[in-house]
């Protein structure tokens, strides 16, 4: 890790600071440096020495990256305690808008509040906006094999970089020069679970000496593949306690949607259809069943390819030029099951969605029953038939996202009359297409009602296409940019030179995202879409200065004015202060204003977007559903009846709420204020430590109001904003099931309808504030085996609060609490664990280079704002309340070994979670696999 080292009299300390910035020197004892080259670092436009850095910056150098054993940009970033995973292509929901992508965030403020740069400049956003709103950088498009180092600025930097740099900046710096040729292979899999594995191959070739030949050019390539796996693959690893958690008592039950099928006459009378194979008949309830876990995918099959090239050359003697080309493509396939009648639902429940073209709600819609006289209906009344349509398997039903992205950029640097200048011009594009199948309201209804679909047979593909047409979402982003900066010293003050920088940044951005016409016209049951297309221009001017106030005090100031054609202008200031109290103590502080401009989806031309919020807790119906479900789970009901009760409960306690939002051209930018304050100390030679406090407050957040906040204030909503629909038929099914085992039950829903549709426009209304501490320490000591180097880094989230419009006040502190959708231990700062630390020890002895990393993340409460008494509300049995109330801490140990005893060869061994520690019990989210993983790498250099 790199500090802003400051020891003016200690050459050894200064060299140690540089060691954290450059991994090569980090492996050697420090040596006095006569002259330190002035370079540009993330967070400033003024060249300086590494010893003068003003903000808190972490650097992951080549050595740090190699020790992780990771072969993706997201995997590398997750080795930092400051970074949280906001979305991952490996395990994001197949129903999300931005499948096939990965993004990272800081401070729990999400990926849209963290600016990701490549070589100090933006890359095109992912083609598909997450949640049909968020534009973000797809880390999967960054070639990991070409990464030289990563600089993480743990401070707001809109005054330097403009929009999005609210929580911090991640600057991924690719190699500038390379001479030689090498190939590298990696393989990693979970111990005892071969289905969880990935492998990659990469190579580099480069030639030319910039001084001798006037140029250097290189090309890197990489290919990556990870395997998806199903719930069935994981079945034998799931612990017994998982079944005790709310809603999961029947998680591995076989489905009544079997190839032969069942007649659902009522919740207490389900009859197997004739012809069910004997081995598929449940011996207890006599229903026809199918084990669907082999068809239920948990992760994706992913394939990715990337190329990166840089040609470094000189124009004359004074201009240094770099022409960069990067390209990446990816394909992500979900493992999906054959489709079912009623799309796995019932004929009594209702669905509503939105016709974007028509500007109206569609529904309520119910799936059709088999009419009287249908070949598969033996009854004198219409009947619900539950069956698995096996001819929609074997690749007919699919869910795939394909994407590609490139950037071409020419960057020039030089010096004239004592002034440094730099400029760049480039163009970049990003494309993504998501394709899957959905149920056509008309096509499916017609085929079932008129009997043209033949159950138990291989039906004509044309008929299947009418019933389950392909739907797509296509996104395309294009950005052309130009920037220029001039910096230099303008005066010599008594305490040192006054340096300034001025510059401009100009970008034209075009973005289009469109769902297929069958979605936008409301033809597909329960499917939500988006249509937006626009072009905006961004203009900015900025200035920065470093001012030596007195000999040991330096003030830095920056100011940037940004104007986007679809929003008002914004000015972002930043001040920084460094005070070298002694040679071994530095005090530092920053204060900054930040912003995020409305993106095209939020404010551009288009028809808006419809979407669905998942895991919704209905505060009016969920407590009742929990009570009813508990009665069933504690009764003598069959496994199928308990599974049905879990389904009824899930509709109200972890359900879905459709919504519609339209872009708003009157949106203001989001704004933020942040401060940091801390110190760096060297108590003894070769040992340093740092502690920094941070506080960020973001207001005028762009988005729709949170569902939790809206439901909390339902009584005060304008008429028609939240639509509830009649659910009497399904409620009566639930009550009939309860009354079968508890005849005297009087608990019911009291006429409160099911959540149906929410009209939730984009507005500037949200606010969030977060505060906490970053800390790190490093040092080294000698042993008989060699020198041991130690690095400690960590983050402590003290407070995290979101503003409630309904209450007109900030909500409870969510630090150390559950946050839906961000519940895994790899998610970082998401309002969960307060403390996240990583302790690393390195020892090199001869040809062996060893490393050990101790990872620790503190536990958190299962309560949140929507469920402040989760375990009691979910009717968890008294003997499990203590276990349910809190998720315990998580500690794992990783080991890495590199061997270089063979000429031109480097071998690597990586063992994650070497002691195979299981993840803590999580009553709210159930079992989360945490295997020991073993990886190998081999690198060969040809020349």
C-alpha cells in the first residue's frame, strides 16, 4: 500500500514509500535516492513525487496483483478492503437488466458513485444499464493481463475528474511498455466441488526500445472461462440448518410441475394426471413430481476474450505519444429449466405489467385453465393443470447475454518552456444484447385453450415460438472525447514552488437501450422493458494548485466547472492540507464537493422503463402471511403442502412489485460533500501506520423512491400511485390449507389486496450519508529465512443512513445491519459488516516467495429498516432466536507461493480459505457456499 510519505530527512523512509507504489522496489531493502522523478498520481493533475501525495491512495502493484491469483479485474479489486462488489457476472440474477457484467463501488454508495478510469480516462459504460437506470463501467471489459497497477483514491475527486467521483476513484493503469514474449495459464477450482472452477490463458509480446528505436509496441491477449453449476450440483454441501430458515423448509422438494403433471383442484386437493411413471409418484401425497434442481442454475457459464495494445513512440524530440487499443467480448449463459404451464405459477393469481407503447397498464391477467372438453381435462369444469413442458428444454429455453467493447485513444505528453502538458483524443463504444424467452399472453393462452399444444409430445417449433417468443434488450454506448491539461510552477514562494494546472475536458456521449417490441407493446406476461435514445455533450474546465504555505505545510486546491447539455452546470471544489509535524508524523485533511450528472436513461429522450422490484416485504400482508405459514410448518401437513405454504408466504414477504418510471428532463445533478482527516506515522524505522476518518453526505439522489420508504408511507400516497389488486382467490386457497390443519383459525388478510403496480418517477429526493475510518500499516523485519514484509489494511463503517421521505428524517444507522441484495461476504461496504480487514505477510527465501493473507469481516444483524425485528416477525422458533438474530464474523486465510527455480519459468500455487472455514450461518439468506479453492499458474518467458 502506498502512503503519502513525507519524511524529508529520512531517505530510507522515502524509499519505503516508493516501495509501496512500485512492487519491484517493494521486494528490496530501501536505498537512498538522490533524485525522485516527478509523476502524475491519481487525484491530481500536477506532477509530483510519490512522497508528496496529498490524499489517501492505495496502490496494488504487479506483485500485489500476482499474489491474488485472480485473473479478472473484479477479482483483483476485491483484494482491497476498500472495494465492494456491486454486481458480478458470475452470479447476478438472470432477471436483472445488466447481466453479463461486473461492477465495483466504495463506501456503500454503489457503482455509480465510484469513478473507474483506465489509464486516467473513462471507458464507455456497459451497454445495458443496471436496473434500467445505472450507467457504470463493466470491469469484465478490462484486460486483466495488461494491468500494470491499480490506484485507489479513497476520497471524492469531482474537482479533478468531474461526474461520478463521489465516493472515490479506481484508476486501472495498463502497461506502457513491454519487451519480450510470454505465455501464462491459470486454473482454479473449489476443493471437493469441481463444478466451481475457472481457467484462463494469456500472453504478451512486445518489441522496440523507446530510446534506441524511437518506439515500443506490445500486444496482450487473454481468454477466460468459468463454469456454471446448478443447485443439484451443490445439494450435498447444503447444511441441515438451511432448511430451518424462513421459507426454505422445502427448498429441495420435487416440483409438482412434472412432465406428466398434476391437476390442481384446490390447495387441499392435488391429483396426479394419468400416466405418471411409478418412480415419479410421491409415495406420501401420490402427486407426480420432478426434481428440478438439476435444471436450476446458480452461476453462469462465462466466456471472455480481451486484447490490449499500446504503441509508445516519439514525435520529434519533445512529444511523447501513446496509441492505445483495447477490445473485449463476452458471452454469459444461464442454466435454465424447461418451461412450465402457468410459467410455474397458478391460474388463480393475477399478473399486471406495463404497455410502454400504449402508455397503460396491462392486466390483471391470469393463466388459462384447461377448458372443459380439452383432451387433458377429465373433469366437467375447467381445471388448472400443472405440467413441465419438456420440449422447451435442450436449448430451446435459454438466457444469454453477449457484449463487446473497445477504446482507441491517442495520448500526447510533452514539456514547453518549463510547462508540462498532456492531451488525448479517443473514441469508444460498448454493445450488449440480452436474449431469453418469455410467455406470450395471447400465444400461450390460444395454444392451451384450443388444444394445439400437445402435452407430453414434441410440439412444432413454430408453435413453441408463438407461445414463448424470444425477447431481447439491446444497448449501445458511444463516446468521443478530447482533453488537455497544462501544469507547471508559476512562482517560487518562501516555502517552495507554487504549482498550478489548468485544463479542459470535452465529451460527446450517445446512448441507446431498447427492449424488443414484444416487450414494449405489453405482449409478454409480466415482462418489463425500457426504451431510451439520446445524445448529450459534456464540457468542463478545471484548475488546480499546490501552495506551500510554510516550510512544512502545503495547501492544495482544485476547482472544476462541468456543464452537461441535459442538466444545469455544476462547480466542484476541493481543498487539501498536509502538515509535516515531524519527520515521522504527517497530518492531512481534505474537503470536497462532488456530483453525478443525470445520465441519458434518467433524463434523456425515451418512453421510460417498466421494471420489477424483488424481495419486497409487504408491511400490511407479510406479518399475516408469516402467521399462517407458521401454522402449516408446525402441523402435520405433507411436504408438498408445506412447500405450497412457503410459496404463499413468499408472495408477500419476498415478493415482486412491478413499477413504471419515465425519464425526467428537469432532474438536477446529485451533489455531495465529503471530508477526510487523518495522520501517517513512522514510529520506528521501516514501520508506518495511517488512520483516516471519512464522512460523505450525498443529496438530491436521482432515482425512484425506495420501495420500503413508499410502503411505509402508503397511507399518504396520492391516489393511483400504488395499486393493490384483488387476491381473494389465492388468499382463500391459503386459508383453506390452514383450516385443514387448524380448523379454528381466524387469522386472515382482512381484505387488504396484493401489491400490484407502482408508478414511481425519477426524482431528486434521496439522501445518504456514510462515515467511518480507513487504516493501514506496513513494515518489515529480518529473519533467518529472509525478510518478512507485512501489510495491514482495513475499513470500518461507523454510520450509514438513508433519508426517509415518508418520515422527513434520516432512518436508522444501517452499519452492521442487513441490506437486501448485498448480503454476501464479498460485497464490501454495503451497510453490512462494520469492519473489514486484510493482513498480509510475505517471505521470500531463495527461489520461493510465500504469502499469507488473513481476511476478517465482522458480523451483522439480520434486522433492517423494513424488518426491524426480523426473526420475531418471521416466527422463528424460540430456540433459534439467538442464532437468527445475527450473522457471525467471517475469518479466512489465503496462501500463495511462487517458484522461480526454473529458467524462464514461474510457477504459482494459490489456496483460498486454506483452512476451509464455512461461512457463518445466515438465517435471512440461507446457505452461502464458501469452499477452499486451489489454483495453479504457470508462466513461461520466451525472450
